[in-house]
């Protein structure tokens, strides 16, 4: 969730966002009036209008006001916010605390090989993951629905990798999550971890996975092969 969204909305606004989604706001524009929304919320017209304004300011909602009401649509950011709420409730009421992400294998830029091999990270991998990873990452382009589902990883317990300093620069912290990889042929690899910088500007549709083995060889993977990465605590 963006900084604006965090500061501008609360549980009341999330309830409005859910209501608008249930009325069709995820599929496209739906027409509502403040009086109709106020009746549904058991609140005043001013309160309903104020909550819509906050959702719009937080980029969770798009609005177009007309003479007899307004057209509203839940944005992609709003949909991700609702999905994160959904995953939180799943964790409360379901025992399976895993997030299944689907995508295709792709070639990276080689940056993962460099960073994983740095001594400040390698020592922590051995201590916290229990092995020294193969010097390289398996890169996965996530499907659109998995990009939205990825936000649910925030409700899982990560393995933190601390930042550290060398003689000439500072390296930032990262987070790892236990992961199991399954191919379309049914091959399964269970001793992997996803890895990502704690603060990153990379697109959410890119997932990087590390393991003690070269995953492409272990699973006979090539670019564009489909995989499912199940992220969460192992049994």
C-alpha cells in the first residue's frame, strides 16, 4: 500500500471500498449516489462523501461526478489492497499459510549472481537459511493474477537478511521466504527461498528464487517454462 493510502484511509474507508467492489466496482465503472452509499453505511451523506474522497486521494478509487450521482471504479491499487485484506482473513480462518504464485521462467541480468556471492550476504545465508546458495537466481515473470496475490506475502513471516557495509559501499537488507517450486511436469523442489530487497523499486511482476542447487538444471527449466512457486512455511 502506498504511503498516501496508509495515511489517508482506515477501516471505515476499507469497508466502503469492499462495498463498492461487491457492487461491481472491480469490473468497471458503477454508478452510485452519496445518499445510496450513506444508507448502506448507516451514515450521513457528508460521511459517505468524505470516505469516497479519501479513497480517491489514496488512489484506491476513481470517480467521475455527474448531475445525478457519480461513476466510481476500484483501481488496481484498490484491488491489491482488498486482496491483501482477503489474504489476512484467510490466515485467520485457514490453516494453510501459503501463497501460490504462477509465472514463467525468464533470463535475468546477472545481478543476482553478483549479490548472492558477496561475503556479507553469504554468511547470513549459511546461518539463517542453512546453506550457501548457488551463485545465481531463478527469475520468474509472474502472471497478472499472481502479481496481485503477491501482496499477501506481507502477512507471512520472513527470514530477514541484514544490510552490511564493505570498505567502499553500503549494502541494503533483504527478506527471504521459504518456497517450493513445481513444474508443469510435476517435478518439485522444496528447499528454495524467494529473495527481494527490503526496499525495492523493481516491478512486482518479477520474482527471484535462490537454492543450494542450480534450479534450471535440477528442474530441467528453460525460458518461458511455466512454474508454480508456493511461498510460506514448510512442514
